[in-house]
C-alpha cells in the first residue's frame, strides 16, 4: 500500500513538473519574439508620432490644385482609407506641368527613402542626380516587383516635373516579404514604415 501511495505521489509530482514546464515554455515563446500584430501596432504608433513631430495635417478628402497641399502652416497629407492602398499617406509638393503617366509607360524618377526616425535607409537618387532610375508602370505590381503599388500610385498622381512625399506602411511597402519593394534587402524583423521624397522627371 505504501509503495502504491509513493508511486501515485511520484506520478502527481511528475505531472506537475510537466505542466510547469509547459507554462514556462509558453511564456518563453511569447517573450522571445514579436508577432506581426505587435509590429503593426508599433508601426501605427511610429506613424502617429512622426506626423505629430513633423507638424503634419491629415485629411481623408482628396485635395485639389497644382501647388503644394497645405493646411495653414502644416503640410497636408491625404490618407487612403479603403482599397489596396489603405494606410498610404500622400502629400503633393508640386503636381508638375508635363505629361500624365499611363500604364506600360516607363517612368524616370529620383527618390530618397528614409525610416520614420530619420535614418537614411537608401538614397538611390536625389533631386539633383544626373541619372534617374526607371521602371515600367504596371496595372498591379506582382509580388517581388521592385516598385510596389503604393510607390507606383504616388508616381501616377504626378505629372512630369512633379514632386511628392509619402508615408508607406510596412504592409504596402514589403507585404510579408523580406525584400523591401524599392530595392533594399531587409531583415525579416524590420517591419518598418518608410518615408519617401519622389520626383517624376520623365516618361516614355
């Protein structure tokens, strides 16, 4: 009887240790990395902080005109709230006076891309670069295409000679890929929104 009690006691202790190990394992897994929703929440906070810090005004009604969009002394960004571009912030610095981009045309652009903390991620070209980069405007860029939908939409909004600024959330710039749609290899954990200055300098 004594031996049976000891064996039962041993089984209870063993079961308790297994449960404790499982609980500790769950907590360690939770703390070891962030989920995609964690990154998205951080991204929303980062964008909101950037907008406040840069004294930006946001509207959900598309502004008009050919000059810079302003709200008093603040730069006015239009926020897309529906469709494939939901979450994109777009600011027109200058519409431009040249031709309007069309699908299958080749666009020549200069641009700078930054993280919202001001770190220059890449400076592929600048406003004064003699050699702009070019890409074909497509109806809907496929996965892995160098210039994604948000970037292409920004260019389509311009005319030759135009200049815009955009804030692209991670999902629109990267999707779930580890390659930023803009040319830079990115670590899988760099779920970071980007800020771009884009100049459309030519079409053909």
